[in-house]
C-alpha cells in the first residue's frame, strides 16, 4: 500500500500547534510524526504553509445548502445541511431548531434520530434553541411561539435525551424553573442560558441548578453593566460555564471580544459557533423563517424590521476574525472551533481532537480557505 505524507504545514492536534512535523497517511489513518522521521519511500505532498487540523465542531447550525431545519425538519434537509457544512470544513455539528411549534419540535427530534441511524456525516445530536425563552430578548425568534415549559414539554425533552447522543437546549429562566433545569441536566441534557433578560443572581441560581453554558454571548441577553452584571457578567464570572460566541465582527465588536476573553473565568471557556442559516454553503440571497422573509446583505441576515437573524458566517471566517481582529493566539482560536466545543458534548465521538481517520482531517490555508485533506493527495 502506498504511503503518503503531507509536509510543509503546521499541525494542530486539537490542543496545540506542532511545528516541524508531518502527517503520514496510511490508508484511512492519519498519524503525526516528526518530518525528519518520514520513511524515504513515502510519497510526499508539499504544502505552502497553512494548518492541518481536525475538522470544525459547531454546536449551533440552523441551516445550510439553501435550506432551513425549521422549514422542513426531515432527513433530506439534514443531508443537505451536512453536505454544505462539510464543504466549509465542519466535520461535526448540532442541527439547531429555532423556536417553533410542539409538532415541529417533535419532527426535528425524530429527523435527527433518523439521520444518526442513517449515518449522515457529522450529525451528533440536536440543539433546541427555544421555545422556552423570553419575549423581551427574543431576537429573531417568533414571539407568538415562545412559551413556558410544561410537564408535557419536559417529558418530550427527556425522551429526546434518551434517544439522541447529544441534546442541547437554549432556555430562559423567564420560561423554566430551576427544578426543570436540574431534571434536564440529570438526564444528560446540555442546558444553555440565552434569549433572556435574567439578572446576575438568577443566572447564578440557574448555573447552580445545572445549566452549563450560555448561548451566543452578548447577543439576546441581559448585558454587563456597572451595577447590573446580567447574564453576560454571570457567564464570564462563573468558572464552570462555557459560552458560545458569534465572531463575525458584526454581532460582537472585536474589542468587546478581547475584553470577554480577558475576563472569562475558567475552566469554562469561550467557543465559536456560526449560528449558520440557510445561505451557508450556497449563494441564495433570502429565505424564510416562521413565514418571515430574511434577507442576506453586506454579510448580515436581517428581518424586515432590521433585527439580526443568525449569522452569515463560516467557522474559517470566525477564526480569521479571532486571530486578525481580536488578537487571539492562533492555537487557542483553533481550539475554540474544535476541542473546546467537543468537550461540552456527552458523546463527541472523537471529533474535535486529532482524527484517527483521514476523512476528519482538514487543511486551513494561510488565506483561511478550507480543503479536505483527501483533496491534497
């Protein structure tokens, strides 16, 4: 069998950058070895810099390839989303259902279960962003569909947690109780606080009840003030909490991101999400969400009233913003797109760390373009 070696690139193994090494390809396996120790008989592929790394892990993906999960929560939609995000370097993701009806929520749970059984690439579970949110911080969510969590809702969610390898839920304390948060957490659900006007103390109580995360830091949540730290302050101040971030330099200013990185207490960390919509991996210019038209313009998605609705963002672009505009260390930025989100999952299936298969390896060029490692051979 022919051995191949990819040389000339920095290697990121999910935790650190490695110099002066190569990736040895033997069949489907990809092994990191010192460049000086490559077998003489292997076929070398010289790369012009860039980074060989595990594929991205994205915990908030609403659509892609021209389709929205809400619009048609079925297997075909998930297959289209998977292909679109795979072309952008994402190797694992949580399809995300924005606030909708109980019937659509049930369909989404079943669709993800079916996709996992069918081995659709990269689908690791489901993220339900709503409907148990705050109308005051609804963002692009349809206020008519936001509602408190009932006993039937809780039963549905617990069943989904039992059926899926990973279930993440964004909720607000305005619509759920601490007891419900604890019950969900004990069932293995990743509870994330977001779309909420809760104060600092309420957020801390929700974290103590079991919430482990905050959704898209700074966006659609109570802000950090001198006397009112809000959910932003609670997420940054609480060491056990990790938080997603939309790093497109539109949703959050780079200077604000720098401040958040400096302020974040550990071991919880800030990780990157795309909050991608139907346009990801496609050239469409508009789509619908809950019968409302969303227009793509100047790197933004907006409703008719100007409200931001998701992000026109790839993970590679988020990395470019983090490194070039924010000044995040390259290795740390890469971790925010791979290993840090993967650690939040109940079952990451090996994604986000160094791949034991070639298919999970990507090449990030010096211009932040993305290629599958298989395309380099």
